[in-house]
C-alpha cells in the first residue's frame, strides 16, 4: 500500500507546481506582446506600400499593355510593332582571339556546312566509322542546317583533276570573251588535295571552294565578281549534267575575316592554274590543314565517323606545311594562328586538333611536344 501512496503524493506536488506556473502566465495574458519570441513590429495596413518588403510598383490595369512584364496583345487587337534592332557596338579583339562581331553565325554555318551535307546523305561516300570524340554539340545549328542545307555535288557530278583543268580553262575562256581585267582566286579543300594527288589516281571532287583576292579591309572588286559569276554560269550550262551548278563557289569566305584574307594573299605560293584572266593559287597549307582537322573532328563529334578523302587531304596538307616550314615540326602557336585566321578561338582550335591529330599522324612525329602537352587532356 505504501508504493501507491508515494505516487499519489508525487502527483499532488506536481499538480500544485503547475498551478502556480499557470497562474503566473495568466497574469501576463494582457501583455503577450512583451514575450521575447514575439517582438515583431505590427503591420500598418493603412500604409502597406511603405513596407520595405513590398516596394513593388502597382499595376495600372487601365494601361496593361504598357507594363513591360505584360506585352500581351488584347483579344482581337492588332499585334504591337516589332522592336527596333539595337546596334551591337564593335568589340575590341583580344590577343589570341579573332574578332567575333563581323559574321560569327555565318562563320559557324560555314564551319558545319560540309558536315551536315554528309549527315543529310548528300555525300555518304568513303565514310569510316570510328570511336566518337568527346565534344560539345551545338544543336541549334544542327537543327537549322538540316532544313536549310545547300547540297553540293553528288558522286555522279564529281571530276578528276584532268577534268578540273578543262573546266578552269573553259571559265578562263569565257572571261576572256568579254572581260579585260585579271584576278586571283585562292582555293581550299578537296580541289587542293586533288591537285596534290592526295586522293590517288581515281580521286575526284565535286566543287572548288575559293576566295577571291580583294583590297585590304574591303570586299572583292564588283567587276571581278560579276565577270566570274557570268563565266561560271555559262560553263555550268555548257557542261549541264556533268558539273554541279555551284561547281565553283565562295562559301568558304564566310569563315574568314579581313586579316585572314590578307594572310591568304601574302602566303599562297603554290599555283593550281594560270590563264589569261584568272590565276588560281592554293591557299596556305597550314590554314588548309586546320580546315581539314576541323571537318574531321566535327564529324567525329556528331556521327562518330569521318571521310577517308578528308584524311587523305589532311595528310597531304601536313606534308606541304612541313615543307614550307623547312622541315620543322609544327608547334602549338602555329596551329592557334592558322585557326585564328579562320575565326576559331584558341579553345576551338585545341578541340579540332585533339579530335583529328591522331588520325592524321598516329605517332605525333610531325608535331612539337607543346602540341602533345596541349591536347593531352582531350582524350581523343
């Protein structure tokens, strides 16, 4: 009986203590705001806009279309006029980077044009499947180019070097009929590889990519452009069904800026064709090497493949570049410079070199150690 009695006495004591505390609290019920946990300032509902947490500008519902956050068109109303374009100021060129405010999108489109010709099945010849190279895809360009791709010659409209010499003669003859001026063209890519014999005895290509000579910091002379355009059209009609209508085109010029054109003019020493009105030179071999590296690397990025004739061209351009350098190996700064002349930033050039160099030179014996160190972390 003693154990229950002790428990009862303990409960009674606890109850009396709780009653004291309850009375103490009830005595403060008229001053609850004085408790430290509730020291918040009261909200003045007569001056709600003065609250620093609510300094927003009230919406004028009579002029809802003026609200910059709500430019919606009222039902049945006419759409607002399009905003005027804001001019983009010229940005200074930083060392090691090409100017990016001239035609940056056009340059990228030019870079990817040939890749998407392959992906769109317009030229699926001599494809080699390989391990995909890690790189960032630019999907917005991929989607746009799939719709707007300007297809080039199919395999049935390709020509060997002997036939190309005939075509160049025909263009020069057409020029001589009506034009008295003279000019130079600088060719890139497959036509240069073909001239070097890089693609073997049966090698062919469907077009000749060129840039036309021009005065410093200017476009080509209009009279040269018009005369060449008319001559190309006449030859295309004469060889209809045998050559592509764009068998000679200057699309490659989209990826070159002012300094690049001057570099080409000053460093193109190998002649491809000489006529009465038109002389054709091979563009600098170093630039052409980086161009082929770009195509090979970009194709690996998208579709884990490359074209055998691009690799053949690249190897030929590498050999010619070493010859121009007096046999010296190619270093990192040279690659960056050639990329810059084609509007590639240093990180772009690094990516395309890493994505192609071991296909072109598996043992890397043609390149200096600084190139090997530069791309060591790329994993391609």
